[in-house]
C-alpha cells in the first residue's frame, strides 16, 4: 500500500524546485553596526518588555519571571 505524501514533503520539494530556478534567498551581512534609529527602537522595546515582567530570584540563586499584571 502506497502512503500519501505529507503536505510538508510536497511543499519542500516545490520550494526546492523554485529555488533551482530563482536561486537562494538573498541574505545581508550580519556583522555591520546597528544604526542609531535601530538602537533607539531596541531600547524602547526592551523598556516596554521590562515593564511587563518582573524577575524573581530564589534563595538558591535561580530566577524566573512573572507577569506584573494582576490576574
């Protein structure tokens, strides 16, 4: 009995064929410095995240985070 091929397998084969025609996705360099605008954006996002979570440290030195929002 022949098993039906999964969607993922068919999708990967199709994208492999497309890659043969169009080539791999273009990737930029990862070792360039961040722009001032991106640094400011990152700091604001980190501040927003920090406002949502609180780090709790146990006596044994391990830590975990909890939501600051009351349930």
